[in-house]
C-alpha cells in the first residue's frame, strides 16, 4: 500500500533553515541546493535591467528570491525575479498571495526539470501572464505568455536578440547583457 503525502505551506514553516530552497507544487515537495554563482549573476543582470527601467517607468515593483508565491495550501513557489504592476501590488504582503504579472526562472542543473515542468504549469494555472526562463548553458531566454488555459510559446530570444515585453512599454534588454560575466 502506498501512502501519499501532500505537503502544505504549514509544513514548510517547520522545516530546517539549512540553505536549501524548498518549494511545493500541487503538494509535491521540491528541495534544491543553493543556486550557483552563475545563476545569481544572471538574476542580478535581469534585476538590474528592471531597476533601471523602473526608475524611469514606475509602473510596478520587482522582487527577487527568496520571496514565496503562495496559491492555496498546496502551492508555494519561489521564482527568481518576479514583477507586479502597481495595480496588483495588493497581492504582495509577507509573501505574494496571488498571481504576479511576470515571473522569471533561471535554470540550474538541479532545477531544470521542475522549472520547465510542474512550476511552469502551475504559473499558467495561477494566471501569471508571463514567464521568462533563462538558460545559462544555451544562453537563451524562453518567453511564455498566457493563453486560455496554458502558456503559449516559448518564443526564444537568442544572443543577438533583444528581450521586450508588451507588459513593459519601452523595456529592452539585449540577451547578451543577461549572460555577460559568465
């Protein structure tokens, strides 16, 4: 007989603070080690572009991990940078309790399967309008946009391309800038 355990937000609160990232998708617990330095450099490069953009276009706020996106008892995810428009900032409390407007995942060897699988599906199910997945090995960014019930895409931005978003009028980030310093 197989006993199924579904993890909840309350379960995460009593787990050890050991530097590992713990996320729950549909009650399934994912535990991964701390990100690698190249992962963090990419996060900083993306966040820096947002910070410069938002200084001149104060349309919302950017947050970086660790900050949980909690949707019900059985889903607690930690995207890398996430963005919410000003009109949706009420979802940002002690954690994010709703659908941000854009989430970004930077792939690591230990997270690729879940970032492109259960987490991507969960973000779509939550109604997150856009998701960017940065792949440091391929040096590309995959851009997903919400359709009726799932994400459409990905649209792949390669080294010579410039990343734009209909959500962020005037935002332009050359892909090479995301992966610089690697």
